[in-house]
C-alpha cells in the first residue's frame, strides 16, 4: 500500500511540473542546431544521456556550413557529462551557440539523469533546465526598399527559460533515445 502512495505523489509532482511549465505566454517550436555525428553529440538532444558512459566525457564541436557565404550557419557547442558517485545518477552541461544571418542563439543547459538497470539494458530518464538567449542584429540585413531607417537600429534580445525531458535505453550493442 505504501508503494501506491509514493507513485501517486510522484504523479502529482509530474502533473504540477507540466502545468507550471505550460503556464507561459510564449511558446516556440524547436530549431535544433545542425550537427553531424549524432552519436558523439547525444547530450545536445537528450538529457537522459548524462553520465551514460560511466566516466567523465566532454565534446567540443564546431560546424560551419557554406563556407565563404556571408551569414552562413555556424554552430559551436561544448558538452560535458559525468556519472556521480552513485552510479545511477548523471550530471551534464551543454553550451551551444548557433549563428544564422543576423540572428544568434545561445543555450546553456544543465542535465540530470537517473538510470535504472535491468537484466542486460539500462533505462535512463533525464531532465534539463537552462536558458536561451535569442538576439538579432538588423544592421546585417540589407533591404531593397527600407521602410524605416530606424529598422537598422533594432537589436532585440530575449532571455527565455528552456526545459527538456528525455529517455535513453542502452545495451551492449544498441541504444535508443
């Protein structure tokens, strides 16, 4: 009977978290930074990956698309993650900067993962929280017919919260997440 109370309490907490996170007035669709070699960059997309290797791991990633073209996409990323003393817990950090034309997006995320071992596989559930900074420099925009000269003086910047949830299932010869 006590186990049922713990599950009920966990569901209440999860429901409260979902309701509070959906309370905002601003929602945005995803625009994930473009990386190749997803197997080396899993923490960027899935917080449950934190600590999954069993040792400290870090990656530094740089991608420049369409070299030589002004305003072409450029992405820089640093990720690091490690298991804690308790083998079931993992922590991770991700810093990503994505530049496309006059826009720049910087993300800072902390990830926490809890792993549950089964017979020959591990299931991990991860949460991440952080901030993203969105900026635009309209001085870099060239219009054929500028409507207002003040347009070029605009340099909007927003700091927004960023949360995520992930699941990662891994075995000796496979992973899904």
